[in-house]
C-alpha cells in the first residue's frame, strides 16, 4: 500500500460565523482543532457572485477533475447518471429531481428533495405521466432511481441551473433555470405541474400527510468528457455521493464507500463525507454537532495519527459552507509547530467569515 495523502472534502461544514461559537461550544474535536490550528491554508474558493448557483463542493469536484463551466456551472449530472444507471452516452443530460415547492408568505420555497420520502410506486406513477409529456416535446426522461431522474432535451440547450441543496429553503425566484430556453422549460414545468396536480399518487401522499410532488428541479447539466481529457486528482476515492462515485468510475479510480473506512485509503485519496449535509439543510444543529464529533473520531483522528507516525504524507481538509470553501493542509512539519494555537470556535468562525465578507 502506498503512503497516502488524505484529502477530506466536507460539504456543509461551515455554518454562519455568528452561530459557530454556540454550535462548537463544549464539543470535543481534538483532531479538527489541531489540524486547523497548525495547518496552512492552501486554497480558498470565494465566488464574486454571492448567489452563485453551484455548491462549493461541486465546484471543487469539477475543478479537481477538469470539468468546464465553473463557477456558475458544475456539469456533474452525466457522472451521477453513470453511477445511478451504469451507462452513459454522449448526450447532454440534466439531473431532474422530483421536488416539492410550497407557498410561503409572499414567495415560493423549494423543499429539500431528500425530505420527500418518495416511494418506488409513487415515483413510477408520476414518472409515467411526466415521461409522456416530455416525449411529446422530443425530450427523453429516464428514472434509474425513484428519487433521481434524468432529462435529455436538445431544445433546452445549456441552461444555468442551481443545485437543489443550494436553493432549498429559499425563495426560488433567483434559482430557477436561466438561459435562452428558460421560457420553454417553464412551459414544460407548468404542463407537468398541471398533470400532477390531482394525480392519484399525490392524492395518496396528501392523505398520508406527505407533501405532493409538484415540480421537477433541473440541475448539473452537462455532457460526458473523455477520461483522457480530464484530470486524475487521486488514485483512490472513498465516497457515497453519486457525482463523486460517477467521476471515479469514469476515470477508473479505485472506489470504496465510506463504510470501508480509512483503512481503504491507498495513495492519494479523496474522502468525501456528506453526513453533515441533511442536518445543515434542515437546521438540525444538535445532529449536525453529533455528526461533526463522529467525523473527528472516525476519520480525522486516525488521519492525524497516520501523519504523526509517518504513514501518511499529509492531511488536507476542504471545509465547505453553502457558497464558499477553504482548504487547510497539514504535514508532519506543520503538526510539530506546537506554538500554533487557536481555539476551534475562533478558527472555524474566521474560515466561515471568509465567504460572508465577500458577500
């Protein structure tokens, strides 16, 4: 086994700086505290547009693997499709997520699609209706999974779209698809919404107290790129996210689920841990704190020990908020600099403010 260099990609690890003192109070996070206090900042992604539609971990992946379009576009849908279906052609594909949009006081708000709890039977019934409508427009809708569909529609071109986790809980107006064909998409969306309005599957959901599926959320549009034209940023990947796994499969990079643990790391290894995401989006901060403690115990502490024992060259952390990210690298020389000390809440708050000040 090669001596690994471990890179941890941690989506939604940076809440608003004002909340961090309370969120991190009395938490035991010794590995994270040491890595952040003694490590060196090596990169920062703070977009000029505070409403950039992509998420920072998506941009990190796109940049690391050499995909075009950033920062406003992260063309990850083809690789998600590869992970979900096992196949990938050369057409332009969007991820087409069944979603629920609800009415707030004076605007519409997207609910995080992960909260829908869409069953296989419900998905199949709703999909059949939408599939027929799109087919009439010369578009192809496929559903390799109940909760994640894909759309190929030449008439739409390359719309600027927002990730659902970027738009969830917010006024949807500024996050709707934009581009030359945006009116075409709105027309198609309206047709689907009308067909689903009193659909038996939605009636059954509402009878059980579940929100109806009343929208399709497009994002991640792009085309397959030949592996030879892409970057190969690592030799092994530990991840559960479909985009990351699809990229690894496309590049024929050794791939493991995170359940394989840090022992599976071999050579330059990317580890993406998404356990903070659902709690961040739902603002369930008690569970977010618990997940952070588990990351420290299960991943960062063993990684730190490996560097200390010379079993790993370095540990890098890319901590992401909902709009920006910061990367900190720690090598054995850094970790020996015991005089570098900073309380964890202050250190993380400073990293979070990097994105807030730009906005």
